[in-house]
C-alpha cells in the first residue's frame, strides 16, 4: 500500500493503487499451446459442432470428476437451466432464492413458470429450507437450490421437504465445480445439477454449461432436447432446441480442466492470504469454506458492516474502482428487485429480510491467476488504510461530492 494520506486516494485525485485494472472473474487461461493444438486439430478435421470428439471427451471427464453417470454439455449455463426445468416437467410455481444470478429465475419465467423467491441462510447465503416449507402452495412443482460461491445448500433438509411435499429438486451448481458436500461430489444431488463454464468461472469453455445426472431416462431426454429432438439422421422424436456445445468451446473446456489443479491452488492461496490480512479488521467478514470438503475457492466474498467498518459497502466499491480494483456487488439488488420481477411481484421483498440485508453488504474481490500475493497484500493494505482513516475519508468524499 503506497498511500499515506487521504488525498492520495484516486477517488480524490490521487494516483490509483494499480496501474492496470484487476477484475473479479478475469478468465483463467490454461496452456495456450495445448489450446491452439486442439484448435488446429478441430479445424483440420472440419468437425466444429454436432457432438464432436472434444465435446464427448469433455462430457466423459466431467462425469468422472463429479462421479455422475451422465454429463450433457451445453452451449451455456442458462440454456442448460431452461432445458433442466423443462425436462423435469416443472410448471406452476417453483421456489428459488432471490440472491443469485438472474438466469436462475429467468429459466422459469421464460417458460411461464412463476419463480417464488425464497430467503437465504445468513451465514452460507444459500436457500433456507425452513423458508421453502412456508412458500409451498398447491401450485408448487419444484425447488431450485443454488450452491452459491461454491458453498453447498443444505441438501438433506431440502430433500426432506421435497420428499414430504412431492416436489422435484435440482441445483444450479454454476459456482460449485470440483466441490464436495458430506464427502459426495456436487453433481449428485437432486434430480440433476447444472454447471456453468462461462469465461468468468474458474474453469471455462469461453461460453458453456453442462447438466449432470444419475437418472438414465432423464439423461436420454435431455440429450434429445438439446439437439432439436433428433434421434439419428432425419429422425426427430421429441420437442427440442439448439443447446449444443461447439467443438472450440469443448477444446477450451478440456484445456481449462487440465489447469484446474493449478487454478484451485492459486484460489486457495489467495483466499488464505485475504483471510489472514483481514482477520482482525472490524466490520469486514470474509466468507469461509469448509476445509473438511473439497473446494474451488472461486470467490473472495466479504460482508461489510457499515457501523463497524465506518464506510458503507457502496462507497467502498466506488473507492476500490477508482484504485483500479474492479470489485463487484454480487448479487445486488436481488433478483426480486430486477425486471420483470419487481413489477410482477412487487411485495416479494417483505419475505426476504436476509436477502435484502446480505445484498446490501456483500462485495467480492479479485482472485484467480491474475492476482498474486503482492496484489492481495496491497488490496488488504488499502482496506486497513480506509478503516484507520474512515472519518476523514467520509468527510473528504462529502466535500468532493
């Protein structure tokens, strides 16, 4: 940290802490040589899509990683969510958290299924099973849980509710590749689980997604649905769409998977460094991972308590951005406050007090291969500087406004 006075802050005209912007979600790039080797191979082969060898290899390796019977690769995680909901025959109402990426709700509303927004557990930020129970109506057909930040949902409690009330369950596992829960790999819970391999994920396919399941019949149906319902040449036997993953995306996915061990090691080292540097900083709680399980450490998640830290979360994010630290307010302000949901369901926030509270506190910080221990130390040094000078900083920002 090279700032010694309040006036040195970039937001007040000083020089930014970082000369180049460091981002949350900056793509991890594996071996470029291996990627280009695969790209040249697929171009030479002329097989660019339609269930090519790289897609099939990626599906096999993901099934092996998750310990599931079936993996069906998709063009992206959102289409995978839509196909998952349709394959399970969901209708009427489906209970989902509001504290998630908007695609979790869109996959339902797009198909004229009402997402019923459920509150979260305060410490894990995952869907609250007790709240689920209260929201069930005769129109409820299912539950979508989200393993947010790679933190698994309370799958046992959700399964108990679903079994008791005759509901189907699947999980949005976009953050949870390579994560275990109770000794079982994510991918084996509910009827199916959906992964995202968007560029911001620590393993990516440029754009991509996948559905994993242990249900043979369901897997067969999903394979039909993601390829227009084709069962061989000129033989359409089911209603479907175009959800196929391309060969270039699969080539990137395989290359990224090969670097997964390194990516996780870097993420873990960054998480430990952030935790150590910020351990005694009042009003700044870092979300922990269960060290008895496998984790990918994909996110550095902080909750900022304004009364203790002295600077509110939104102001903190503005300061960080000015210093070229592209922190994020995930998942602000909550899906229920976005369109079309705030118009369709204007009273939803009344049942989501913890969601509203967490959405106003959370900030995520950069990690991944683009961040080294020196960068972590400088970012945390800035946090300590802000805390130690909070009164003067608030006054200076007020004068500059």
